[in-house]
């Protein structure tokens, strides 16, 4: 199982710092780190960690190159830490 | 699962207050240190001096109940650490198994509260009406409340509209560390209640803790709307608004 934790918010965001989301190796998810905007992308990061990638930070927001696909509607920027547990 | 995370999971299951520190980047990324309010710890972030600095910061964060990402200066350079504060679930204690209480239990459960309903009238406190509550206790509040261990994470809502039930509950609640105390009743009803509580020996400061008329002013009429107004006031209090 992998755990994604919202560790930093710049601007406004729909979940408070500390919000968590768990992802199974089958891609099932529980919990949430945003209003549904980035969860799909977080699942991909979680699956990478479960496949052996080291734990790492991911930043999502309007400045991100993936803004079109996983930007935040609220205009905020969030840092999410993804690790295996 | 490693030993530190397993201990963290157990603390969460037991509804204990703990802090879990995790290194977010650098050579020690993913290292974990679990800290209890009494100073006990398990694990390491890979640097004894960093462990000490993080323990000091966690001791400051624990009473605030807020998680935080902090950068610590170490001999090897700055280290980015996230400190998660995991707290017991908040509790909603409702006196009076009335219609408003049934809707309030639903809102409380949705918001993650452990819900307890107390009413000595067994015709009101029935499992058929309160099957969705975590606990339903048919008893008098002054007999039941002391055993519940009312703490800073507890909100108390008084709804019976019967002073034989409400007053003993308020006398106990106003001297407890409860985060929120609210009582149903109009301004006139509450003014009379304040006189009775002062007459019973409560201080002005203790009585002033009661939110009455209860709930945010959203023009609530139906019982479900009143429950929503009460829940909104509890959330506002919790968020220091």
C-alpha cells in the first residue's frame, strides 16, 4: 500500500494540510488530498512507488507543466508526499 | 510495513494523540520518527540532533492539533520534514434524544465525530430512532457525563428542553474542558436558565461558555435545519471562527 499526504498548501485548497489518501497496488484509492482534481495523477505516483520508486514529493498546481490535465480549479498549489507503507 | 509505521497505525486505532515525523527529501527521504506527548519516541530520521530538534517542535505542535511541514538546519544542510499530528476523533455528546438530535447525529457522523446520545426517558432513547449513533445511553446526564471523560475534543449539545434534564447537564458541562457547549432555547428561556445556573453556584464566566440561542443564524425552522445550524456553529468554533 502507498500513502499520499498533503504536506503544503500555497494559496487555497479544498483539503487541510495532513489530508491523506491510500492507494493499493491494484490502484484502489481511499481518502483524498484535493477536491478530486489531482487524485488520478496521485494514483500513478503511488503505483510507481509501489513498483520500487523511492518516496518523493510531487507539486500540483497552475504552474505545473501538467496544469491542463491535473491543475487545481481553486488556483492553489499543493505539495503531496508519496511513500510506501 | 516498518515498525514505526505499525506503531503509528496502532496509536491511530487506539485513538491516541501522537506525532509522526517523515523526511520529505534528501538521503534520508522516507525516514520516520514517532513521538508521543509524554516524550517517548520510536524510530530515527537518521541524525540524533535532528531527532531532538524535531521532538522539540512536535512538543509545540501537539497541543495545537495542527500538522506542519518544517525545514530544519542540520550539519548536512537543510532537511525538509513533515510532522503529522494525529488526534483522537472529536466527540459529540447530545443530551435529549429528540428529533433534532437524530439529524445532528447524522451530520456529526458525516464530519467524523464519535456521537453519544443521552436521555433518561427510555421512550425517547430507543435504538429504533438512534441506531446510527455510536452510543445511546438511557440515563440521567449528571450520572452519565462524569464517566464519559469529557475533554477538549468533546462538544456538548443540550436539547431536551426539560430543565430537570438540561440543568444538571449544563452544571457539569460548564465546569468541564469541553470545546463547545450549546443549549436549545429562546433568549427568554436562556435568560431564565442563566438565573437558575447562577443560583446553583456557577460563575458568570462558566455560564457565558454556553452558546444560546444555539446554532448559527441561518433562519432554521425544521429540526433538520436546526441540527445543521448547530453543526455549523460547532465547526466554526473548532476552526476558531
